[in-house]
């Protein structure tokens, strides 16, 4: 699956098929996903009464749907009121490093498409702060950038004489944490958290582009770490030169290090990756199955991993040999067939993220200049990237009428032709939306 919003949207589709519109609106109008953590989806709702009804009447169906989506048992947890803030605070206070088991250099399959990036990452891991600083790894989603990023962290942690201070986060998380620290009067605490680390790992750095305050803070964080001789590693879906809204000071610093790209793997590498993913799951696939997977999944390693996981589930349930028919079913489950059409939730989420807003800000009635522009941009993108009518688009924004949507779309179209910055914004958000295509988080 893709984003948290998309997963929840899939659950709601199942529930809608079994409930009246009135019941859906009564119980799920303000029920939203908060997190997915350790095979548990965390949800929030407005009252204890709604929580008890959702858990008692619909909990089993939600769990069943999630289990079907991920091919494993799933739980749900519903939060109300202060429990939501407590959960988020507890999550943020935990280690910033994700689980790194499985993300090491030993099980990273090297091929012509990623050989340079792998060599650069290994060199940095063996001599941090000296070999190549910063190191930037870029490429499309699902090609192994995060694997290399975490492999560097694991190698340094395992081979350091003393426990290193390693921090990992995504580009958009840097913005969120910075804003929340300022609101809480803890800006200096935030700065010290990241400016004095031995190793800073930042995934999807492109999400800070266009955010002036975030870029200013990250600029000083970068300088502190670099001048102390400590290592910085970042990943992105594009090279710095293509981040048109990136601050020039940051662009030159990123370009001052080593930039390594990862490309889609060739057939030989995909065959090796398929065998490796199967072996890690304790399964040996027949040669014809391996070749079939490698020939049909050409652009995304996560897709290969997702299909192999599905085949493992089929094998365990059916107690039978895997056939091409099983593979076709697994591919159909994991890969979108044909042209990628993003969901409205993804378009709203990525537009909101770009403008440092929440999806609710875009869908609601806020009229600030920044929010209004972001809302119009998201409507334009929804019109361009989907086959939705103006009326259907308006329904995503608290049932705004089709004339409002049409006016918004026309306004952005005119701005694109006259304002280079808006044109670049549309391109960047579109790229972020398209990077969701085919990703599998299982």
C-alpha cells in the first residue's frame, strides 16, 4: 500500500459497501488514521461513545480488511481526546532510528544500476565524516535508497568504539518537529537534538524544498554537523539541480559532497533480488517463477518484495507449490495495472505537505492566502491527474460547488502560464505524488 491515508481509504471503501451512508457519516465522519505501528493501525475519533461503537460493531471488519491488505494479522487502536497527544509525544520521545535489522550491506543486492551508490555508501560507513561528506543518494521510489541509508547507520553503530549519536528522520518530519518545538517553546532543545549528532540520516530531503523557515534551520544544522567533522547522508527522488525551490545555499552544500544515483535494476539484478527476498522469508522459488517475477516487475524493488511476501502467504495457507497463476494474482494485488491514477487523498496529502499544512486545512474553510492557494493547487492537480468531474472534486472539499472548483482550476492554469514559481510548484508536487506509484509498505 501507499500512504496511511490510502490504506484507511481502502478500509472505508469496504465499510461503505456494508453500511448505509447515514451510518457511515454517523460513526466515521471524524474517524481518522494516526499511525501504523507494529501491525497495528492507530485511529482517532471524537468521543468515548463513538470509540465503543466502532470497536464493538466494526472492529472485526476493520481488522479483517487490514489483514487482507497486508497478508498478516492486524490490530486496531482507537484514541480519544488527550490520548492522541500522549501517543504522539510518546512516539516522538522514542529513538529516532527505525529498526535497521535487514537493512545492511550484506543483503543489499549490487548490480550495474546501483554499484556506484553502494560503493559510496560503504566508503562513508567505513570512514564517516572524511570519505564523502555529505553523501546524497537519489533515484525513484523503491530502488534501495533507504536500504543504503540505514545500512550506513547500522555499520557505523556496529563498528564504533563508543555508541555513536545517530539521528534518522524524513524531510517532512524535520519541518513538523521544528514547528512543534517552536510552539512548545523548545526550539533550542530541537536544535541541540540534531546539531550535535555524529551521524545525520535524512530520507526524502526534497520535502524541505520551498519551505523557507525549514531550509534556514536545516542550513544551520547542516553547517554545525559538517564543521564538527561529522557525517551527513541524505536521499532524494531527484538531484539538487532539479529541486527548483531549494535554497541556493543548501544546493551548493549538497553539490559540494558526493552525489550518487540509483537506477531501476536490470534483469540479472532483479533475478538476484527476487531470490534474495525469497530466501530471507525462508522460501525457495522455482527458476521459472523467479524469471517470471523478474521479467514482469521492472522498475521497483518494493514491488518485488511485496509479490514475494504474498507468495509466502499463499504457500503457507495453501500448503502447495507456487504456480504462475499464484504469481499473477500476487502481482495484481501489489502493482497498479496501467497508468497510475492517484487517489484524491494522496493529492490532498502531498499538496498539504508541500505547503506545510494539514489535509484538513485544504478540505476545510480556512481562507488565509497560503491555504487558499494550496487548496486551488490541489483542485487543479486533482483535475489533471484523475478523471474526476468538477462536482466530484468539490465533494472532496466539504461539498464545494463545481463553479468554485472550475474557477480554481482556471486560475492555477493561468498562473502556470505567467508565474514560473507556480509552474515549478506544480511540477514538484506532481513528482511527489507520482513517487507514490507502486510503493509497497508491508
